[in-house]
C-alpha cells in the first residue's frame, strides 16, 4: 500500500508508548510523507477540536495516540463530521486499557502499530451511539459506570489496569438498580440489575470476554445484564467468563440488537469506552454500521 501523503497526528501528551511521541514522529516522517499536521492535547476532551481541523484539512490518514477515551472522542468527531468517515483512522495504543485496539488486533508496540497505520488494511467497523456520542467499545451503567467513575486518571496512571480492580471491589456490594430494557422495541428485561452493558466488541474492561460472539463489523450491538450481587456472586460470574462463555453464568443474560432502550428507577452513572459521563435515568443506544474506517493488521480476522 502506498504511504499516505498528508497525515494528521492527534496525541494525548500524558500517554506513553515505547520511544514516545518523538519516536512516533520519526517513524511517520521516515516512512515518506509530504505534509504532517501535528497536535498534542493535555486530555482527551481537548481532542475533538484538533480532529475537526484534521478532517477540514482533508488528510489522507488520522493517527490517534492515546487510550480508549482519546480514541472514542476522535472517532465521535470522524463519524459526525461531513466527509470524516472517508478518512482512515490509525490507533496507536498508548493508554491503560486500549480495548478497541486489542479487539482489532493492533499490538501495544509502537513500531508495529505505525506499520499498521501506514500499510495496514483499511477496514470499516460499526460504532454504537448513545446520547449523541459515538463509541467503539462499550457503554455501561450501574456497577460498570460506578467502577469507571472511581478509576480516575491519577489512579490509572499509578495502578494501570489494577485501578479498575480496586474500584470494582468497592462497588460489588452496591445497591442494584431496577432496569427496564427494550431490544428493538420488544421488552427483554424488567428487574433488578447490578450492571447493564452494551458492547460493540467482545473483550471489555479488565480483559473480560463479556460478549463471546461480538464482532465490530457485524451490524449489531450486544447487550448484557448482570444480576450478581455481593462479592461471592460476582466472583462466580467473573469466574465463568474467565473459563467459558459469559452467557453460561446464572447471573448474566445477553442478547443482540440494533437498538436498546434502557429506563432506570433512579439516576445512575454511565460510561462510554471507559470515560465517565453524567448520571441518567434513561438512554437509548443504537448501532451505526460501517461508521468509520480503521487501520488494522492485514492478517486480522476483521480485515477479511
């Protein structure tokens, strides 16, 4: 594949990988590029403005350096902006979880990730949409949302993935929410749930394989409800996920849908791709098939 001639890099300054941003710049320019647009931001919420500039500039490739929050903010702009979905997006996984990169087979290795960016397969994947925002990995409310909210930036920088474990332990005995869920307009669940999770991919926070059959390019969202309460039931549920299919746990129920409507008895925190959002009592999530074009390994199953 011919090297893109006009490349934009939008990078999270606080994230690191191998030789860092100087090495990223060297590898991109060393690959032969006519114009390099470079923007560094102090936090992911500052990324959208720079991504919009890149889209307006008509770049041949957008390179996003950072974690899942940075990727989500960037993909949201690409999917929203006119002409954005035509621009391939390359992910350089420099964050804590790097869940979308992991699910797409993009390694936590700068040299290999840059090679995929410049020479990999350009492959369209679906995105979910909730509250006007697009997400690539998951949306969650209840136990999941509270856990993400507690695992703040400082904790993640200090503990890495263990931040989610620590935060999760604090919430295993939390109060269950009463949730009413419609899938494609049909009532599917109406009971107490400790967590409602909507996924576009199979592997989620902590490396848990929550949705065994999920694929990011199948035109569906997967939805799961966990009814586990207390440390013992959560241990059983997570243990089943670790050694077998998640839907074999008596505390987990899953299905697939193109639209999911959730109503809660009381307001609860929710998250998108690991980023905490405000509390809500109701939300709708829907799938946007083939919404963005991502650079993936040529041998990746998603690239077939």
